[in-house]
């Protein structure tokens, strides 16, 4: 694994892990990412972290849970917590629609569901095309967006799914 990182004013560095890209001179491999929409913005996550994508089931509310925890549901005998990603990263909350989906992501021994407005497709991304996240992102978004890439002229935020899952665990 390699690191995607950026240097902040004052010399601080931040970033996260991505698969290593081949050395220059060789044709660079692409990595598949799932594109999803959220409050008019586009985000993506590495497909190898996605277990499955499902329609929004009946979600049971959990009293006293953090605002970004929508609740839990039963997925074939497993209880899965659902994170409202829009609330987590300070985007406008939206009402689930027919296009809304739950993206089930894996983290070692547990699954977490991420509520998104829609999932559009899988996109192959060249690691060298990744850029540091825009400085215009607010602090909450910078905590969860590790990089960005332009796809079809649209800037797409690449989520640090480990931080999203870590946040769900701490709720």
C-alpha cells in the first residue's frame, strides 16, 4: 500500500492509504471505484471495500444515537448500522427516494451501511490522477475526503472509508 497525502501550511502532513501505483515508464493500472451521489455532490470509494449495494430497507431508529446514525437494519441475520453520510460530512440532509441506496462496506469483522442518494456506476481511476482535496471543503468534509479526481469534468471526492467506519464505531 502507498500513501496519498498532502502537506498543510506549517508542514503538517495528512492523508491515507491507497494501492501503490506502478513506477513511471510502465502503463499505470487503474483501480475500480463506485461513484455515488450525495446532496448534489459526487463521492467515490474503492470497490474492494464495498460488500454490496442495496435498496433502502426499513431502518429501526436508535434512541440517543448520534445524528448521523440513521439506525440499524437486519441484513440476512446481521445487524447493520446505517450512517447518513450527508449528515456526517455536513451536507444538507435529504429524504430517501427510489434512487437512494445503502452501500454496505466492510471493515475487518463488521459491516456498516452508508446511506447515499444514488449509486451511478463503477469508474476505473488511474492513481496518478488523484489530487489532494480542495481547500474549499469545510473541516468535516476534509476529515473524510482523502483525495479528489476529475471524472467527466466533475470533481469527485474520494472517501476515506476507514474514517467513516471509525466514526460509526465511536457513536
